[in-house]
């Protein structure tokens, strides 16, 4: 499973493997779910980029943190906002099994692939 993401007319498959989750935990200093606090917190851009970068490693080898930042910048230039990226993170977490994929009507679920 993976989450489809597009930026700059390029498609990316996003998924966090166990190894990528462990690397992410080291970088952000907590469980990936904790970037949302108790549901009352918006993740920092740094946290979002770390999630994004680590989710790229399964299917897109060789993209550096700076490369992930450039892709994120391209996505922002297309008219998105950092808070829009929260739905992308939720899609990544669902595709990676971090949170349940409860039903197909949830926003972002239409982008998940088996």
C-alpha cells in the first residue's frame, strides 16, 4: 500500500516502512502520531517535511531531505498551504498502517492504493 502524491507534474508513492518510522522517530523525537498532540496541535513544517522525506524512501531512493523540501516548496507554489499537508500525512499514516483506514469516504482515502 502507498499514498499517491503529486507535485510539479510528478507522481510520488508515499509509505512509511518500519525502518522509516524508526528513522522518523529519531528525527522528531517522538512517536509519529504525537506531531498532532492530542488532536489540538498543528505539526511544524519541519515535522511535516520529516514525515514526507521518510515516506519517500520506500519507492524513491536517493531523494535527500533538501530534495523533499524542494518538492514540498513546489507543492506549496501550486497553491497549497502547510495545513493542507495534514491530510497528506493522514493519508500516509493510513497507507502505512499507523492509523486505521476506517472507510473510503475519509478525505485522502481515494488516493490510497493496495
